[in-house]
C-alpha cells in the first residue's frame, strides 16, 4: 500500500465574526500560503482537490460551489467535496491516491458560522423523524451528556473547569486562537451557568475561518524536497443517531477508529482532540486511553477556536506541525461530527 505524507498545512485565524468577508475571501489567503509553503503555483499542480463545508451555514443548496471559485475555474481540475469537516475530505483524498488516480492532493475546509445560529443549524444533523423536528440545539444535547456524566460520578465540575483552564493556557502559544489567557479553574467555576451544567467557557466559541493541507505519496514529497509526516493510519466510525441507544458517557466509535488506525502500534506523544465541549475532551481522552505521557491539545483545541468544517483538518495539521518541527515523533488527531460525538475519525501521524 502506498505511503502517504502530509507536506503542507495552513490555517486562518479563528475570529468570532469575519464581517463582510465571504467564503472565497476567507479561503484564498490560506490557499496562497499553502501553495507558497509547498512551492507550487496553484491547484493545477496537484492531482486532486477535495473540500469540506456545510451548505446549511450559508443557507443555500450547493453553496460549497462558491468556495471553488477560490481555486479558479480554468483550466478544469479533478475536484470533489464532502458535506463534512475537511478531515473527511482528507480521508477521500487518501483513497484517491491509494487507488492510483493521483499522486498528490489539496484538501481545504471552510465555514462562516457567525451570520446564523450555529447551535440551531447543527440540529439538522439529528434524526429527521424524531429529533430534528424538535429543534434540539447542539448545546442542549451536550448539556444532557455532561449531566449524565456528573450524575454518574464520572466527572466533576472542577474536572471540566481544569480542561478549560488548560485549553486557554495552551492557546497562548497559538497565534490563530480566538480565546487564550491565564485562566484558573476557580475563575471558570465562578462563572454563571449558561445552560446547566455548562458554563460559557465549557462551550467552544463560534468562529469563522478556513484551513488547508497538501498530501502526496512519499515519492512525490521527496521529489518536491519537502519535510513531511507520514499518515500511518486513518479510520472513522459512526454510532447510531438514536441518542437513547448509545452510552453518551463513552465514545465507542472513537476507540474503534483508533484501534483500526493503528494507534496502539506505538507511543502517542501528542493528541489533538476535537472536543467542542470541555467534558467531551475527558470522554475522548478516556476512550483513547491517553495518560500523563501524552500532551493533549497543545494548540488549545477547539475550545480556543472552532472553525466549523475545518477544525478537524486543523487537528491533523497541528500534529503535523509538531512532527516536522521535531517536537514529537508520533501523534494522533481526532475529528468529530454529529451530536454528542456521534461520528469520529482518528488519524495516526509519524515522523518519516
């Protein structure tokens, strides 16, 4: 099987409101930087392009097509799209390369969430017959999940506050973060409840922005003369959309995906977890069996800035950055979609 490497990654700043900037204007600077990083001219210099976004954010069918304008319409390219986080666009691109249809790929994700009410928009991911008509928002469902954990004695409110505190401190070293600072757990606990048992700090912020990545076969990466990290494994797994039929205090699909991706084949020095709520970082860490030897969310994670439809790809990019800089030899990245960690993807990255 062909070995595939990440050779470049770029992301925009996480901002609460991009204002009049449209999706194309958000994407173009990120693409420009990644083309410069890899040393190519444009999307025509890669074998495949795949994007991740959500039409519901713009409120129009096939709205993702507008984002393609950032690539240029002429000459034509091999292009695809997933109505998902761009981490799943990476998965499709890996399949494309392994089937021999390309030797390199550009992946990008983007989302402008500020114009709408994101928690309500996300309710459209729910079961269309029983839950979606109720318009149960994503924060309410996460609050239900956190309450189950608290009532069963699996976590405490201080545990959640410590996750927030660590996220904000880690984000002080992340120039793209939206929320950062030296925030103590007691400062978090002093906040009023937003939606019990969640405080506002327990919830990831609404953010606008984009991220992009270029992958290639190892042979192509060597031809380009670029530092790279090997994608040694990737897998994703989904659980039922019936919330009453799964254990919301655990993430079986994350554990399964990690096992299939080969996470257990070596040490995990760093883990970037897509945890939109503080208690979900605890769920994911436990599901993956991460201990004190693993650095968790050194970027601050999505509690510091959540680029909807791009943050999953950014988790992978953050691990890539640490491997090529020489900080770590091996790490994992996680992406999620759906209510209460329903659908999860795990990527294992290693130093070449």
